[in-house]
């Protein structure tokens, strides 16, 4: 392709979710031009296309705002999904975020001779290949990139509905049906509640340990985080949980030995924010199954403990995988084999040769904003040293 066909930018950002939008906005405020390439047909596609109808943000609104755009005083404390989608649309418009939608990045590599990143993307509307070049590359594709469903022998022969949590919207049509939810993270537990609330006969697989907290308890922990050591926050959170929930292990929800806040900071595992699921587990409206799914035969699911149960539908709340390693041709150690940052917070956001990542260390919306400010500040200092 001729050189004239290469679109040259100062910064290329891959991903138009909250992290990519925040990075673009922070760069814009510093006078740095950027272009966001997004595979889907909109900004914030995770929230718009892959969440269920009843979703509300689990943290209060002050922890769910992107840089330079706090939520208004009259906004709900815990924003519904549609409100947050409107917020992201407004954010992109307010800061003039430049996007090219339906562009799937296939390769990005650093050209040492030219001192720039060369990015190859496909326009999904036309199938044509496009080439871009920029001094800086920001990976903001996120941890929720590609849905993951484990391989289960016989699953393809299951006669009922089988969906991933990203495809679940509401319990419509599930009333009175036996539904199995596989996965006990926040999505799995909330979908189980949604189903049981609609009088579906609901079961959920809970193989491992988890920390169950309330929104109020977790927001207290967030308030205390800047002022208290993590070990003390863990003790206070667990004390409050004991008062609110009692012994959750009695109902199949065993707590890990590692405290909830320590676990959030050091592992990919988040505490489960209870939205009413626990009460339905206690009353038996939701049945907790402690063993992994082993195989499926017809409509009967066999579990690792040998038990078998028939179901009419299955929802796999088994998470996502990052696809960054498929297209990022870099071996500087910034991105690990799992497609997330390989470095620990707070040294996670910057690699070599003008490579950065935003929102890739599992610190939620607030972490996306922090990353964006660090990245924009670093890039602007390199491009505008005299102004700084």
C-alpha cells in the first residue's frame, strides 16, 4: 500500500470503552490529537450490548465517573445501565473523541526505523484493510473482550437454551423453567437472582470460595482505602459482613482466607456484591450446587460429585478473555499471556517505545480514569516538553 494510504496520528487508541474514551479525553485536554479504533458499532459497547436489563453500577457514582466529568448531583447514587450508557455517549461528545467504529485491529507492531507504531485494521463494513501509524499506541481493549464458555462434553446436544451471560437480558420466557447458572461471580449471582425473582426454578454452580458483601459495605471500604491499611479494611469489612450476612458457609458460600480488599488488589477476583441473591439462597428459591459441571446428556447435567439434575436452560456466567495478544506484536513485557497487564499496580500502565495500556489491571471505572490521566500526562510531556 502506498505511503499516502497510511493514516498518520499522534496517538492510536484501541478500544472505545470507558478506558479508551477517558484516555482520548485526557489527551484532548492536553492538546494531543488521538484516534480511537473500535471493533463494535458504538462507544461503550460492553454496557450497551452485553449487559442484562437490571444492571446497576455496584459502586456509588463518585467512583464511577471518568476524568473531568462528574455525575450530576441529581443522578442516582447507583447508576442504572442505560444512564451510564448515556453518560458515555455524552462524554465522547463533550471531549470531541474521534472514533472509527467497526474497525477490528489485526496487527500492531513498532517500526524501530521509523520510530512509530504501525497498526493494521479491517473495516468490518467493507472488509477492506486499513493502515494507521502513530508515535504512541494505547491498548484499551479491556478485560471483557471475548466471551468464554468452557468445553463440556455433550453440551452441543442439550435441547434447551444455552447462552453466555453477555447474551442474557431478562428472565422473559423462563417462568417455571429449571435454569442452571454456571459461574458465581457478580454476573452469575445477579442473573440467578433475576431468574428466581421471575419464579424460574433456579440453581447456581458455586465451586470455589467467594466474598459476599453489600453495596453499602463495599462503598465504606472504598471511602476508607486512602486512610487505612488494607489489612484493617479487610477486618472491618468482614466484621460488617458477619453482622449483615451471618455465616454464609452454611448456605454453600465459603469465604476465602484472604480478605476481600486484599483479594481485589492482588488477584483478578472481585467480591460479589449482593443484590438480594443471598436471601433467595437462604429461602431455597435458589439452589447452590457445589460441584463443577462434568457432562451433559440430553437435558440432564452431570456434576463432578456424581449428581445429576435436569434443566430447561443454561446460562454460562463464565467470564471473558482478552484478545490483545492476538494482534499486539510486542515482547516488551507490558502485556502478559492472558492479554492483561503483566505488571503490578502502580507500574502497570507504561511499556517501551510509546506503548501504554489503560483499564487492563482490573481496577474498574475509577482505575480507568487514573490510567488515562497518567498516560495523557506522560505523552503530552514527550510531545510538548516546552509547554510543560
